[in-house]
């Protein structure tokens, strides 16, 4: 992914952590230094770029956040506050007052704001924050997943068509305080433009909030990456993939089939037989497979994991009733797969979802450390 390295920063090294400058785009960055821990520490990086004149200014915004380390609301609000032209937001749920205030202020200063919600979070009755967005006059639409079923399960935002925020986390206090979650920012223009097409694709099929019977475009295939160039062990993968039925599951399987040494999976819910079969093949050829799953979800392949010599562990949320809500995998310590896509049949066939594939070390290294940390703090049994 050529533009990833030229537009974002990297070289994740030991404490004190620093980033060296890429050929163009961002200058040197430093990470916060945390006390030594028995498990990997994942301090958040902060960009110090010199944006092109007139471009969106992402200086000081994090490349990623893990919610047990940092609060997610503050950088999201800051990213909204810097928007000057367009702001497209696709959210399964919204429950943070400060983000609502920021959206309203963006509209007041002339930003073209479009917000897309999941149908079930608007009807029959929207929550306070979602209703506030609808009542404000911001362009707001709602949609199901494929063919009137499933969910609009995305959680991403596009700022001035230059910066993308995505990941597992809804904009909610539950995500920020109770659960293990992640958000990721990227200015890679291949990815940003792909997500822009995806937002327009969903927007056309959605209906204005309060008008559930209004006309809308017929369901069609989601946008696909026209130039898949993520080279993972000789296998080309897309920079991004979308659901429903946009090839996400197939791309994940190709990635797993290309893995040579280790497959580390942190997944809220996992019911895809096809992906499990790919992991079984990987384990059979000597790949170390580690599965970290949310303790509150049913995992139908526990016996297969055991007989297939996979390491299976479970994780609770950070607080009571919280969740291990991540949906990411790191393969061979070189490839990160991340987004809203749970490894389920519903995510592949019914929901609208989004997934990023990247070998950019500025993401892979920290997500690997996050996985290692959570895995070491997890239970080998649901009953421990």
C-alpha cells in the first residue's frame, strides 16, 4: 500500500518510542512513554504533519486509539471541529453528547454534514443523541442492511474527503468506558476515496430519517477496490472491502491462506465456518493460531479449535457488562485486518460493513502489541 507509508508515519520502536519521518507528508512523531509492564504497552501515537496549504489539518490527531489507554471522544470531536467542507458519518449507534454538539457546530459554520444511522436505532424510537441530530436539520438518513434485513453496522467518518476514522467503536460512552475497542485514523487517499464511494453507495439506498417509506436506490453490490495492491507473502489483497457480499470474507480467507507463521485474532463474535476452515488449514501447516473472543458470545467452533491445536482464550469487557468488542487480526506480525466486520455470516451476507487491510508497520506493530496484551490477560476457559 504505497500511499499508506507516504501519507502516514512510522517506525514503532522501543521506549522511548519515536517515529521516523516518511519520504513525504508527516514529520517526526513521538509516543507517550508508559511505565514498564509485564505485558506489552501500547501508547498512542500522535501525528505532527505539515498538511498541504488549504488541506485538512490532522496535526495532533492519533493514528489509532485503544480505549483502555485513551478516550475516543476527544480526538473525534477535534477531527469534526477541524472540518471545513464536508463531513460524512456512518454510525450504527451514537450516544456521546459532545460529538452531537460538534456535528451541529460543523453545520452552523457551513460544513455539508451527512449522517447515516442504522434503521433499528432510528425506528421505532431514536435515542436522545440520534434524535438531536435528526431534529437539528442535519441531513440524516437510515437504512437496513441487504434487502431490508441486517444492519447498517459501519462506524466511520470522513473529514473533508481527506481523513478517515474507522474501527470497532461506536461513538458511545459504553465503547469508551466499558469495552475494549479501537479506532483508527488514516489519510491514505486510496482508502479514503474508497470509503467515500461506499458512503455514497449507502446514502443512495438509505431513506431520510422520519420518512421510512421514501424512495431509495435498489440494493446493489458495494464498491470494490479497483487496484488491490496489499502484498502479503505474495498474495495481493484489497486496501479495503465492504459488505454485504462485497468479498470481505473471501479476502480474509486469502490472507489466512497466505499466513506462514502466526494468526492472531481478536473478535467480538465469530461464526463463519469458511473462515474457521481457513484457520484450520493454517494450523495444520504449522501456523500458530491464537483466538481471543468475547466471553459473552457463543463460539460454535470451540471443539474444532481444540482439536486443531489452536490457542483459544476469552475476554470480558473492561467493566461489568462491557465487551471485548474488537474485530481485528494480525497475521505473521505483518498484516492488519481491521474494521466493523465480525467474522460472521451476517456480516458477510446481510450487514453493511467495512474492513481495511494494511501492511503499514505504523498500524501493524501497535495492533500486534494490543493483541498480545489482551491475550495475556485473558482466560483459557469461559468459566474462569
